[in-house]
C-alpha cells in the first residue's frame, strides 16, 4: 500500500516495486495525498515495462485506490511506515522491524 505522490514519483515507485517482485500494489488516499487521481491503466503500463526490463514473468496486481481509514478497517496494513521529514523522534525502521 502506498499513498500516491506526484506523477513522476508514483511512476518510479511502481517501476521499482515491480522490479523488486511485489505481488500487489494498493494506492491509498489520505488527507494529504497530493495526486488528484490515479490512472490505473498508466500504472499497469509502467509495471509491464518494468517487468520486461527485469525479466519478470508475472505482473503485480494493481488495485483501485481506497481511503486510508478503509484500509485500516479491513486489516490491510500489518505495519505502517511513513516519511517524517522533521525526524519526529521515532526509532528507525530497522529498529522496529518484526521479521
């Protein structure tokens, strides 16, 4: 699950996630989501190009966007990570990783 950001960054995220072998991509809208809309056909095209580039034979499933409260209510997020540019005092992700 990811909150869509500006188009170029979202395209990069889909490309790299596909290359890394993710099975599913779930756009999630939040109060601060920058992207006005998510074009799933565009994300699928980017995933296809990335899969061809790295030799992947199975595309990730790209699901229609949902709101963050809906994702959380349905148990769709085992752990949440977010970028806090101010530092926030939270421990590094490596320190809290459970697996």
